């Protein structure tokens, strides 16, 4: 239960940070609150990156079982993991550079992240969608 809650909170935080620039233009009254969240987006990105890697390792561990008995659920799980990792990289790379400095690996990671950056809002919307899907799927399990 706690893992589900951590996933949900992380998906919502990443999603809101992913769409923050768009949300500020659409609803300027939220700018102050979003700025407070954006102040820690690098750390949230790093936490999301670590969590995404853990989720990917868990998915790989159970992939054959999940894909055999619930292929759609398995694909949704994999997409969720990949979206979390991608958006976390975009958000967390500046903080990662601060902590590790510039080296060849970080440079290649920065090149990859620069290619994904135009999709930040789409990835944010995807995170919010997967958070909603997680809520609906879990509510459906609890009602039966």
C-alpha cells in the first residue's frame, strides 16, 4: 500500500512540474504556488529518477509473469516507468550536474535530455494521466 502511495505522489508531483510552465500561462493565479514547487524540482527530479530506476528493475523482475497474465497492465506499467524516468531526467539534470559535476556521462545524458525537453509538457500530462489511472484502477479493485 505504501509503495502505491509513493508512486501516486511522485506521479502527481512530476506531472504538475511537467505542466507548470503551461499552467502558469493558463492560470497566472497559481504562479506563486508553482514557483515554490519549482524551487525544489531538481530534487524531485532526482528522487523520481532513482524511484523510476527501482520501478524499472521491479518491472523487469516480474515482466514475464505480468506480460503472460496481464499484457495490457504490463505495458501500462512499463510506459509509466519510462515516462517517470524521462521526466525525472529533464527535471533533475541540473541538480545532478551540481552534485556530480560535468563529466562524459553527464554530457551524454544532457544531450539525450535536450532531445526530450520539448516533450516536457506531454510527459507531465502523461504522469497525471497515469496517476489518475492508478487511482481508478485501485478504486476498482477495492470495490469488488
